[in-house]
């Protein structure tokens, strides 16, 4: 039996035909892995096929053959090669969480010097839209209409995939030097996925993450650092995130079905969760949690 290459890839990735899916394009913190100028063991002698690209997701709608990008990472050229070949080369729209380098700097590849895209709707918070309009090189993307910034506020929902999918912006506390910070709740015909790659601490959020986890089918959540001892010589208070140890402790009383929803993502290059043979990884898995993987697909 002969299959077209695109169909074979869909089957290989276990993507259900005629449905909507979220595909993981990257799981690393903004600077990726290996990180620039890192000569430590965590970045040395990585396998040739290792993919340490920053966090990014693609929403695939196989009914319309359109797809949507969440986060424009610095590794966008490599990541977009993962999109099945029977989809367009460029996304129908882009959704950005905040203005830190790993989440939006890939936008440069939509510009005149590269893809020279035309009028790609780019959703983010109002401050972020103004930042893009008023600061180069992003302002050139706007003036040339490579991207069209579209402001959304926390609580707003955007319908995509002919209305089959809703993406709701949810404000989260984070270091907001240039923009507000969003997480996204992605609701499909059957299932819902929560995506929060960056947050300062769960207890600083006005919403109850524990209750939200119970209402969704998947939760891709901030796991930048495993514990407070991870970065020697750095003041961890300057880069607050929920330590994985803290999150595991917080959710230890959840039932097995609830824990299975939680997929840790946005791993710093130093995070031991990268190593499936590490005690940290085993502890997370044995406790009932999961670690997101590149090319992983979630059905909506």
C-alpha cells in the first residue's frame, strides 16, 4: 500500500484524520537547549538529533487544512518544518503570550528579508500590540503588513478553524517589562487544553489553578526550574517561576486522572527533567505527572 507523504506523516504522528489537534513544536525555556555560552554538563555532548527548541505549539485543523501558531520562537524555521506537508507553509494566524525573546522573536522571519508574509493576524494583549507597532524591527513588519497586530484582552475568546476551536486569553502574573502576559485556554469540539508556559508563582495568581486543571483535559504548565538550587550564582527571585518541586507538592493530593493532565513544559536548559534517566524525571513520572515532548499531539 502506498501512502502520500503527508498522510503517512499524519499517521506516523498519530494525528486523527478529520479533526483538530495541538502539536508541540518545542518545550524549552526562551533561550533553548543548549544555551549560548553554556559549557556545563547539561549542554555538553547532546545527541545529534536532540531538539531543544523553545516552547511553541501548532493548532492543526485537518478539515480546513489551516493551522495556527502559538508563540513565534527563535527556532521557528526548524519548528515549522514539523507541520505536515499538506498544510500551508505559513500559519493562518499567530497567538503570542508575552514579549520575552523565546516567545515572539521568531516574528522577524515573517519580514521582508525572509518569508515576506502577507497580513497574518497576530493576536496579543493591547500593550504587546503597541510594542510591536512602535518598536523596530517589529514596526516594519506592521508597516509592510507582514503581520496585522490584533489586540485581545484577558477573558476574550477568538474563534478559529471555522468556529470549531476557541482560544481564550487569560492574564497571568509575570515580568511584564514590555507587555502583559497571557496563558491560553484552547477549546475544541471535545477537549480543552490549558497552556501557561510562564507565570511567577501559582499562589500569586488571582485565579485558582487547581480548579482550572479539573475543568480541562490537558494542562501544559510552567516548569522552567526544577528547584531553587538549579542556577548557581543567580538570584532566583529575579526570575520567579513555580519550581517543579513546588508544583508537585501542591498537586500531590490530586487524583491520578487529574495528575495525568499535567504536562510540564518550558524547561530551562539546566532543568533535570530533560534527562529521562534522572531522579527528578523519575520522581515526576512516578508521582503521576508527565513532561511534554516535542512532536507530541493532543486531540481536541
